[in-house]
C-alpha cells in the first residue's frame, strides 16, 4: 500500500502483499488533523457484538450471586473477578419458544428466540438470529459481515434430538428462517479467511502457506507505514503485529505437532491444538484480532454443542458432559458439572481480559464490544428453559454499567436482552422475536 504524509490514513488501511492483507487497528494517524480520536467522524471506535454459547445450562446454586452486586462471586463466576466491573449477570430470563424442552431447541432458540419447526428432514424452519440482523445492519462495511466459530469440527447429520433435524443443534446463526450458517472450528481456516486476499479459499490458502510467515512477507510495507506515523502509533502497530505473529506461530505449531500429547481428542485432526483449552484460547485470540483490525463486527462462538460427550481431563473431570448434566440431583455429579461450567466461564473471562488489555481510541476493545454469554437451557436435569444462565459484558461506551446482578421479578424473554443489545449497537429494531419490549435503562438500574 502507499502512505501519504500529511493526510489521515483511512480506517480501512491495510498492509498488503500478494495474496494476503492485514487490516490495521485504529491509529492516531487515521484521525484528521485537529480532531480527537474519539470525536472524529468516520474514525470513532465502532460498536461490536459477540455471542458465546455454552450447552446444557448450569448448576444454579453455584452460578447465582447472592445480592445485587458482584462483590462476592459464586464458584462458577469467580474467574470473572478481574473484569467484574464490566460484567452483568442477568437472572430469570426464559426461552419460551424452546419448549418442548430439548437440546436441539436450546441451541436453535438462543440467538433466534424462535420456535423451530419439528422436523427430521430438510424442511427445517427457524428465524433470523440476532447476530445476523446485526450483521445485515452494521457488518456490511467490513471484510467479513460476521464470523461463525465453534469448537466442534464434525457436523452431525440426520435426526439429533426428539425428532429434530441436526441442523438445529449444529448451527447457532441463521441468516434467514431457512438458511443456517455453518461454523468454523479450524484455527488455520479462520486465519486464512481473516488475512487471505482475493481468489478462492484454496488460492488464499496456497498464498499464505507458501510463506514462512505472513508478516515477514510484509516487512517492506510495515517499514513504510512506520515511517509516516508517530511514536504512539508505532507502538500500537508493534503490539498488534506481535499478536498476529504469535497467533500464526501457534497455528504453525499445531500444524506440525504430530505427537500432540495425551489430551488430543481422538477425532481431532492435525492442525488443531491438542487440548480443548489451547484450542479455545486460540479461537478467542483470533476473535480479538478480528475486532482489532475491524475485520468483522459481529461474532458467534459455540464453546460446545448440545449433547456434547466431551470430557475435561484438564480440570479433573473425566465424565462426559451430557450424561453428567443429567445428574439426578446427585451432589457429586452436580459438583463436577459446576466445574465444567466454571471452566467455560474462565474461557469467557480470558477473552474479556484480552479485550480489556487492548487500547482502542479513548478506551479499550472491551469498552466498545457488547458481549453476551449464555445457554439455551436452565436446569439441564429437567431440560427447562427458564432462568437460562446469562452474562452481559463490556459495552461501557454504549452506556452499559457493570458489577451487578440483575434479576427480573418474573420470567422475561431473553429476546428483550437481544433487542437491548441490538439497540446499543446501533441497530434500530422495534421488536425481536417474542420480545415484550426493552429500554435504555435495562442495564442502568440497580434492580429489575
């Protein structure tokens, strides 16, 4: 690319070489002369939405804070301590359209709040999900309108749960009632989608793989950019590119790690980190980079699928998750389920901390990102869809306060929260699915 001294860089400026492109984070040099970063038209930090799904509800006794604040976090939520000032735990939300209770409808209703057509065939029908409504409104100016990610590489087919087609369980995001969007779980393929430039997916992959390093191939472009920006921007560029380099290094390591160790899943192919935690953190780091470079503004991430039989030996739980969720009120099984719940929350906390550590404009990526973490099931032992575990985090620049436990007096549609987040992201929508209304005060009052 070329850099013009004395003129503001475009917010869309990229480092480009044959077959690859690296979008830049928000720099001071992108601000017209005489304007502050936060107030410059067209260069203000953008609003983003990120959704994280966990299957099979939670142990509410170890999830629910006792008071209206997060001064003392319960066992499952303890990993959120470093960022609790930008976290809201929201209670007594329900997914009425997920009934009759099933795993398939828990997953499909989480972002759609719609009732899935009961079918085992290809005549499935659901609703457009909140993330895709956002992508249609705020995602069209980015390289990728949205990113759909997951941790499970294999799609299940046929009939999955209570006569529902597996499509409901495989896919969180739907761009229309009849168009589910598949998710990607392979870190290298996500990396190639983010940084590949032009051509087919195969051509992008070939262009990126023939380099020892993406950034090494851009040395001249990087040097040229640094010559025309100030010291603060040079530091921002160095930090960002070092993060890109570290992610690429970890992906290359996974590609070449034939003997990945005892924690490798039997069905996990080469090129994916050996442990679940390493894989999840790499996928989350890719999302941070996508936000930082404004590659996309809308993301979904499925930490595990409903009915997942994954075990978590890295935290001392060798039981399969799904059978453990049907605990029959056995205290020992519930305690092990709570450890899985806490582990999933710890990964979300890892992501929030990464965002909080990344400056952008007059704040951080966390300030400019609205994050929703939750499940489509409440008590997995009875397959209900009331009091579904929900966390709303970040979004300080959108007016969200944190450090609170907000609980509705009566069961309230999760769609209300989706609608509030869409509004705060700049999506003007009168109603979403079965919402009964929302207001700017939703996350500003001490209690609901």
